[in-house]
């Protein structure tokens, strides 16, 4: 698979019924190995190993209701009270991160109302912090450490 701008790690890949599968370390099951999934697994590993995110406070493929339709957030990060803190959206490495990508994650946030929105294509990573009081947002220089979320 493609080289990413994320730390490498030992990836568990298997083949089932002629399809390549990758172990989703959050859901603890094998899922189809797509370019987007390759990015997700590397990004989640980065959050665990570099940013101190607890395994048990991340969920992948989180279903939400938005305008009477079902949507799925790629990853949601929670605090210890299971209140959502961050939504993460992944794109394949060849997909450019555009305003439309942020519009998508912003729509998801209408349901969850988190403080952090993060987008990654494995090469470029963007995180913004939302200030609901002033109705503004600020792009951060880096993905925050888990202990800095909610501060």
C-alpha cells in the first residue's frame, strides 16, 4: 500500500474470499482494505502511540441521524463520560482535502456538536477547534494530545 505521512506500524492483513482485509484495531475485526481504510488504521495508530488517545474512547463507523437520514462518522473520539470530543474524517491519499470535505464533517457535527474536527488523507492532516461562544473556528498547527482535548 501507499506510504503515508504517519508513523509505520505492524499492520495485520489477511485474505478472505479473495479480498484483502486489514484488522481494524478499534473494532477488533477485519475489514476491506481500501485506501481510505489504510489511512484510518495508520491515523488511529498515530493517535494511540503518539498522541495518547485511549483505545477504549475511540469508535469507528459511528452512525448518526442527520435530517432524517443515516450517516456514518469515520471515527469519533469520546471523553471518559462518553461525550463526543472530536470527529475524524479520512480520505484516500489521492483525494485532495478541500472545503467540501470540511463541509461534510461540519454537517456531521450538527448532530454531535464536538469541539474538534479533523480530516486526513494520510499525507495532509488538518484539525480545527470550534468555539461555540464566539461562533468561530481556528485551525491548529498539529493534532492535539488527548489530554489537551476539552481544555
